[in-house]
């Protein structure tokens, strides 16, 4: 990459249509937030949202096992990547080499091929294939792989507003990142704090 890279995890709750926060409002807020940021290549990673929740319910009913459920959720991220691409009017890429190299740029990264073919070879220890790992840790791993200058967690709240803001593995996955910002995209002025709960 020739320009700074910002990896932006877009929480699955932001992709859901809600009467109090319609999808068009999410698109407008995302565009407005990106426009306020410093110059960088913005690589968006979508959360699993309702697709991941459906798999979690299926695992509870059918005892799929964490390995099977993990890869089903990874496949679901391909769907939410395309959904986010439509919302953000941004291209969806599946390979690191297809990420734009000059700013300003916005793309959506589908992490499924990366998790299957690149991540196990690039890192000495792959992400666990368990419910402790969600798209939060996956976005952190993508950020580390891209040597991103920061990871931004765009969600519907800030840490402390509810239990389980990030997945259990996130503090480990994000430990080597230089900067992590948490942003409430639903707030009027995009309230944010810096993540400081590292191991």
C-alpha cells in the first residue's frame, strides 16, 4: 500500500433496517463519517449481523459444532460484504492486491478467501475457529495483515453501553494494532473513544 490504510469494521447492527434508524440513514451517516476522516484508503469489513445470528441459533438447535459454525459465519460475511457494498456504493474486493493503493478510496473487503487461503499462512497462529471469534477479531486480523494505521469499530453504541461490545478474542487479535477507535455511528456527532483495554 502506498497510502495509509484505515480498516473500518461496520457492525452488523448498522446493516439492519430499523424504524428508528432506516438503512438510508446508515448509508448517509457512513458517507458523512468517512468524509470527516483524515486521508487514507478506507477498507470496510462488514459484520455478520442477522446472518451470523441465524447460524448461532442453528448451532444451538442442531449442535453444529464451533468449527462448522465458524465457517458458515465466514461464508455469511461474503453476503454482508456485498450488502455493505450496495449500501456504501463501494466496490467489493476479495484479494488484498485488489485493494486500491491511493487515497481517497473506499472499498469493502470480503474476508472469506483471506481467512481460508492467506491468514493461515501469514500468521503463526490462526484465529480460533470458535464463537469467541467474530467479525471484530477478523477485522483486527485484516488490519494487522494490511499494516493498517488504525482499526475503527463503527457500531450502534460505545463500549460500556452494553456487555459484549467486542468478541472475547478481540483483545488478543488487536494487541499489535497501533490505534483502535470505537465510534457510535448512530450518534449525532459520531461519538468516539479510543480502545484501551488491551491484555
